């Protein structure tokens, strides 16, 4: 079944108590019916706190990374763990993405349930039950393309044993992960270890070596020079493997790296790929770009270094209401750690919407100082800065841990009209 039709099926889900902040009077409608009502986020029954995703900014970000990838001749497999939202996967694919990146087999199950045909799993998979399921999925659908990492001999042994036991008919395509340096996260630490892994893969018929990959986002004490140096090691490994005939018999060599902090460096180094024995799929995996943010990624985005290539727009705004104003210097909102990303930075107050007349003003003099489970701690400079009933619009830091707190996220136009609801699967 076509991807679009599968994700469209989400529109028939019923709106009820499972979904935070949706209007209580919408109970029992389908998501599609509610979207068709084009309600206003501020006036039409939504309860606080409510997370809004800007329709315009998401569209802008999708289009920008599509043109960026095309301009730099990169294929794009955005990391789906950021949003886990099949409706956004549809739109990423419609905006030219090659496929979607996953981190664990559970992601792959969600993606397959929504018809994703090309999946890059940026991890080793050594779980026999997951490999059994994967083998059946691959055997049942010749058009399903799946690639995952290997970074250890034991991993190869476990994968081979599980795939044999499952009676897998198609080999699983793998790329060798080169670690991003000493003390980095996963990935074989040395080229010698990578060679040993390639030798071991050549001795199995359940696994097929199709390329090399890694994640520059984990380069320790990253500087542009260190990131470029590591990416050049990755490229040299691909060239060496090709020269040694390790990719013989495949029709496409896979070379993959790239989150949302260094895709400029990835584009520069991948542009240096020489002519190899077969075409190279240069696969970028940025995920956080889709919503971008008002903290971590705002500081780290490569577009700060190459502003002439565009700028992402932060798409999230968390609206929470003042529920207590116990002293002139203190106010408390009803959003907390259950609603906002807090692993990298606290939310920041951006605007105040008057609880009296709906006028919106900058959040001058208002500082978020902490988060409890279900409270935002606010320090105010003047007693008149806020009153009970006002709504405060906050910017967030870290897309991944913003999406994961919400199961149905209103997509909202600049004037407050909610045009759709994004279902997430965490
Ligand atoms: C292996 C891997 N690839 C790609 C990404 C995507 O990076 P980002 O979240 O910066 O877009 C991540 C994110 O953690 C990752 O771990």
C-alpha cells in the first residue's frame, strides 16, 4: 500500500483522553474530522499546556533540507527517531528523501507499518527476535531496502546465527561503522578493526557488505578540523575497501554520516569522493532539522557557518498558562517536564498572551528558572509582568525530547488555525 494512504489512515483515529490538550468537546470525533474544523488554538477549546508545531516553519525546513541535499548531491535519510511521526515521514519522502533512518528495530516496525520502503538503521542489530522478524519482512517484500551497521566480530556472529536460524533468504545489507574517535560512542575504533570486520563479513552469506558509515556528531571535543579529519578517515576507508575489491558485486556503495550539527562538513568531504568501481550513495541522516529549535540546534546549526545557504526556523512553541503568582517575583505555569524538553536546556519564555483580551506581547522581564514534573518556575522582574490566566509561549531546546512528550501534536498556522494533528509513536 502506498505510504500516503497508510499515514492518512491516522486521520480515522478517535480523539479522546489519550491525547493531551485536545479540546474536551472534540471527544469522539476522528482526528480527520477535527482537523477539518480548522479550530483556533487559542479560542476553540484547547486546554493548556499545549505544544504547537508551526505549519509554515515545518514546510520551510522540509524544503530547505531538500534543496540543500540536492545542491550538494547528497541522498537524504532523515533520522526518524526525532519525530517518530509517519505523517512527517511522508512529507520528508515527498520532499525528496531517499528513505528514513532508524536507531532500533522497534523504529523499523513502526516505519514498516506505515509503508517505508528504504530504511537505514544506524546501529548494530543483534537481537535474534528482531532479526527473525526482519528476515521475514525482507523475504516477503523484494522492494524493501534495509541497511544496518556492524561494528564487532561478535555482532556479526550473532547476526549470522540469528539469520541462519530464521532461514533468511535475502542477505541483510550492512555497513561497517567507523567510530568517531577514541572515547566516542559506537563504531570500530581503528581501520584495522574495520578490515577484520570486512573479512568476517566476506565469510558469511547472510550479511552483505555495502559500505561504511559513522556519526560525526559524536567526534570528541568537536571542532571543524576534527570533524573534517574524521570524515576524511571514513572516506579513505570506503576508497580502500573499494580498491581492495570488498564491494565487488554490489551496484551501489553506501557512504553515510551526518546529523544536524555538521552537515556542511559532510557535504564538503562527500564532495571529495573519487570515482569508485560503482556509484556511491552519499547518505545524509539529519533528523533534528525538521522542527529545529530555540536552543541547542539554534547554536549548532551549520547554517550559522554558511548563512548564504539558508536558515532553518524553530517550529515548536509550548503554550502554558499562569496558574499561580504567589509573590511579585514568582509565577508558575502548568507545563513541566512531562511537556517540555529539558535534557539540554530549559525552555525560554518568548511571548505572553493576555488572559484578558488575547493580545500578545514579548515576554520581557520573564525568565524560566526551573521545571518540576508539572510546573514551570518563572522569575519576573515586575509585578505587572504576568497575571494568573495569561498564556506564556515558550521556545524549546532539543527536538527529539520535545516530540516524544506528545502523542498528537497540533500543526498550527501563524494566525492560530490548526490545520492537522501529527501522531507520534514513541
Ligand atoms: C547515528 C545518528 N545519525 C544521525 C543522527 C541525527 O542527528 P541530529 O539529531 O543532530 O539530526 C543521530 C542523532 O542522534 C544519530 O545518533
